[in-house]
């Protein structure tokens, strides 16, 4: 059976970053009933019942939340808020220019985090 969320992430990434898998190690895993997208081993995107979320720096998250272009990510209705993630609005997902910018920012953010771990 095909995984709907996996296909959704792959389609989205193909639209905004078609060469991502050739420039970085790209992978996907099941995460709490959703699918997480990983770049060089770091999760940067997630898709599930909640929608599509990106892992982003705090200043970008705050801007998205203030402009009502995103909401906080919770994998479960009663679960805790994933502080580094924003579930993107339909408006953002349909704006390919803005979406590409946010995906690029997410990748840059997680790769910077990865560099701090080692």
C-alpha cells in the first residue's frame, strides 16, 4: 500500500527542490503515524493528519505564527507542541516561491544544528 503522506512530501519537494536528493542524503521514516523527511540524517519536514510541517528557526516561526500562516505542530491532539516546527497553511503551501524559501531555510537550519552536534 502506498503511503499518502510519503507521496505528499516527495511531490512537494520535487516541486520546490527537485535536485535535493542529488545534493544531500535524503531519507524518509515513519514518525508517530506521520512521515518525516530527513536531510543528511536530520529531520526537516513532516507530513501527517495535521498537514505539512517544517522545522525552522525561532524568528521564522514567530513571523509565520504572527501572520497566521502556520500553527504549532502536535503529532497528537493531546500531545505536546513540537517547538521547532510550524504546520504550514494552505496559503503557504500553494505559494511555490514562499514554500521554496521556507524549505531552503529549514534545510539550512537543520544542517547548522547538525554541525553543532559534532
